[in-house]
C-alpha cells in the first residue's frame, strides 16, 4: 500500500480553523474543570475534617459515586438528563447568544455542552483529588503533630503550617497527574457533541479523509498541552525551603503570643 501524507489537508483552510478552535476549546474547558475540581476538593476536605460523622459520610458517598462510575456515563447524564430538569427560563438564557460569554479564541462558554463538560470533569476529578490529599496528609509523621501540640500550636496552626504543606508536598505529583488526566479525559466530551480537539479531529476525518494527519496533529497538541501543564504545575508546586520558613515564622508568632 502506497501511503501519501498530505499535511496541507489538515494545516490549511477550514481544517486548520477546526483544529485551532478545538485546541483552544480543550484549553478553556480544562482550565474550568481544574478550577471547579480544586474548589470542590477544598470544600469537601473541610467537610471531611470538620463535619463530624455526617460530613465524613457525605464525602465517602461522594468519592464512591464519582470514582466508581464511568466519566462518559456521567457526562451523558448531565447533558441528556440533568440538563432537561433545569427550568425552561434558565435553559433558554444559556442557549441565547451573549457577547460577554465569548472567551479568547472565540470559544463560547455559556453553552450546554461547555457547562456540562466542565461540570462533569470537575466533579469526577474532585473525587480523585480528595483521595490523593488524604494519602498525603496521612503520610505526615504523627510525631510532628504531637511535637507541635507540645510547643503550643493550636489545631488550626498545626493543620495550616504542619499538615497541609507537607500533605500537599507528598501528594503534589499525584495531584498534578489528576489535573493532566482531566485534560486528557476532556476528549470524552465529544460524546455529548462538545467541539473540543478530538471532536474537531474526527470532523476533519469525515471532511477530507485525512485521518492519519488529523490524528497525528491532535496527538501532538495533546502532548504539547500536557507538557506545558506539567511544567507549570511543577513550577507552582510546594518547595521544602518555603515550608521550613513558614514553620519557623508561626513558631515565633506562637511564642510571642504566649509570652
């Protein structure tokens, strides 16, 4: 079989516009999903730590529900079932065109597809982030907590300056892995007609049959986005030197308060 590679069929004209639009849409829905997953994780972590038996039970149900059901099924549920339960007025407002709902790159975020994709990705990822953070907190030696209590640290100070920084450092790489998984799992949103990168790649395949070139370009873009995200999170990650300075500072503050 004689293979003929034609990159112009993907990197010019309408196919290039589709690729660009799909890539930018993937970037924006990934950012929205990361922000939502992070916010939900912090809220649920607080509920688990301070909500007593009921709070821990709610978090346990949350984790079990979203970890043990396929993401594609969840996305289909939010788009085809939960969306139809919303009030008609709200659905009509979301379906209307609003100039303020256009993100850079001409990506519309106030659409059923974008909202359901970001919502589903955020909820799904939050269940995994919670478990990663729990493992990171449990990895902190109990002796450090006891030593902090003996030096007069309050419970909040211990969590803020001892447990959380070390727990985040212990869990940072798994947490970054979950964020990267969120980006890659956004490709499943093509199942609800969301025009992200995978959706646009498949559209090019149907448009001019340049399947090899289209999927090759899509793979490179996913790889590039993953490398950029990994480098950014590595730069933003916790550093041991900063943690030591924070502990020293809070110890001095507590000592001054006691005196």
